[in-house]
C-alpha cells in the first residue's frame, strides 16, 4: 500500500488557509488481486480535515489507475486519472496525471497562439 498525503490550501484575502472539501477515489477498472481474486472498483470518500487527509491505496499498474474526483468548496469538481507509485509514502501533488485512453503519462500540448502574441494554447 502507498500512503498518499493530501494537503490543499486556498487564498482568502491574500492569506493561504486550509481548503474545505473531499476527494472520491475509485479504481478505473476491475483488477486481479494478490490471491487471483477479481477486485471490483469500489469507490470511497476522503474528507479534508483542516485542509489535509491521508489515504492508503494500492499502487496502480499499467492496466488500471486511480480515478480521483476533487470536490473543493468554491471550486468546480474536477476528475483526474492518477498513477500511484509503489512507495511507502507520496505527496498528492507528486502523483502523475494519466491519459485515459492509454494510461500513459499525460502530456500537455502547449503552442503559441498565432492570433494573440504572447499567449499560448494548451491542449489545442
């Protein structure tokens, strides 16, 4: 298992304060367990307490990843597909986003905007 430390802050009146909200974790696919059992993707809810949370999850693989929905107060919900390494502990901010179609590390396509010098198009 990998312990993921989640720490979220938001800015209010120029000061960083703990964010409120929760994250929903769910495996992206069914997978094979250690004893050859079929493990179904069962999601779970992780509330932030004073802007932080710890979660122990199984490391992801090349066949599945963790689908995490971030639900922070004052922000729209955001869903991410994340690779969790096989380490003792890792920061949530160090987890890599994956491409849902390939489960490869997602890369942003950043190009200069030809119509607006000085601005860039992301993902275009």
